[in-house]
């Protein structure tokens, strides 16, 4: 038992040192890549904004590279122990391979919990701050994206109406450039137009809870879609069935929402018949990603101990395999997101599919590597 404790401490410490070195190295590489990419932006804004944006992106980058750091560090430690024949001594003392790496497995479980906590509680708020600084840095470039607190040219379906919004500013609660309302009534499962309201602008009144439309034209239809009446108003109040949240809820970036916020956004979009696929996919991927830390630990440990000296240096082989594994997972992960967001795959399959594929690979390796 005393020997096992020494062995656990030895392997665990070696893994932790390699993991920290890999994590710091990968984070530095990704920050430099992002910096070089951002330096291409031509703007008169202070570079300090860019540096602050990169600083607040560190939590996201760290969480993103943790599985890769685990894979590289565990293959490094296990393959070197295999190459130095340390595992021969371990096996000869009656200790199995999986018992020998128990300490690393416990750390991987702990890291998966850390990833789950970090991406939900730390990465999300830091992403918002990072994006805010980046948007500020991009302020004076020629091609500038719309701010996140406004909505451009969007169609929404409500309880009894379709809405077309040209430009909505959530700060002033005002729609300018055009606001069209298509009210319908259901007859035999058909949505037939009852009235079309066209206006130049609209402003929400906080006290009356009504919309004040200006330069309004109302077009009324009968059941045969014939125009029966047209009214014109310089200004008129309307009270729609939908509340203000329905109009001012802009399209949010899924990466800037926590799990609870994602659930609320999904419920909101389903309630108003809006597309929620990208939010559902991201919700499932946020839940599945931390478990990849455990799966990658099993795959990395086994590949680091497979083969022998006659077949070549196990470190080189395991390093190549770990690189291929990380590369393949990233491709499948992003492919799943794209297929899920486009509606080709169910969101749960898109979010969990890549993980379960690697679970299958891990089980296959475990069955082959019975030591």
C-alpha cells in the first residue's frame, strides 16, 4: 500500500507538471494567433482596447485548450514511462495499468468539473467584456457591424401577427425606417390576412404599454382577400398581444450565455415560434464538452502505453496520435455545431454526437489494452 501511494504521487505530479506546461504553452499560442489576426484591423482606436479584449478572452481560450493540454501531457508522461520501462517494473509488482493511472483519472474528473464551472460562470461574463472591448476597438473601421442592442431587418411571428422591423433601438424603445404588422385570423388551419398595418416609425410608451405609430396606413381584407377598406393616420396607438420583450430581445451570441440563460432563450424563442436551433446545440455542447476531458484521458493514457521499443519510440507515436485525436475532435465538434444549427441534425445529436463517438473509441482501446 505504501508503494502504491508513492507511485500515485509520482505519476500524478509528473502529469500535473506536464499539464500546466502544455496549458500555458497552448494558451500563449492561441493568444498570439488572435493578436496577429486582430492586428490586421485598421482603426484609429487605442491598442489598449485590443489588449484588454485579448486579456478577457483568456478564460475562454483556457477552457478550449484544456482537453488538448490533457492529451499532450498524459501521452508525454505515459509514453516516457513506457520508453524507460518503468511500467515493466509496475506490472511486475502486481499493479495493473488502470490502477497505476488512477490518480490521473481522478484529476481528469476534477478538471471536467472545473471546465463545466468555468465555461458557465467565468467564460460567459468574460466573453461579454472581451467582445465589448473588441467592438469598441473596431469602432472606426469602414465595415462596422451593428451594435448588439439594436435589431436590423428582422421578421417575427407573434400570437396573431407577423412583424417586420427595419431598425429597432432597445435604448430608445423606437423603431425607425419602417414597421409593418400583418394581423391574421385562423380559418381551417389557414392563416388569412385580416389587416396590414404599415407605418414609418413606432415608439413604445412605458406608461400606457402601447405602441405609438406614425404615418400609418391600415389595409383591411375580407375572407376572399379583397381589400375592403384603407385608412390613413398621422399617428395612432396600438396594443399588440406581445409584450415589449418580444420586440427588444435581440439575437444573442450563444457563447455569451450561461446554461440558465440558454434555457431561457430557448424557451423564449419557442414561445414566439423563432428559430432556437443554434442555442439548443450550444446548450448540449456546453454540457458534453467537459466530459471530453475524461474520455481524452483514457485514450491518451492507453495510446501512450501501447506498442514497444521494437515498434519505434512510443512517445513519437503517441504524440502523433494525440495530435490527430484533438484535430479530429475539433472537426467533428464544429461539424456537429454547423449541422445542428442548420437543422440537418437534431440538436441533442449535434451536441453529444462527437463525444459519444470518442467514448466508443475509448471503449475499443480499453478492450484491446487489458493490463
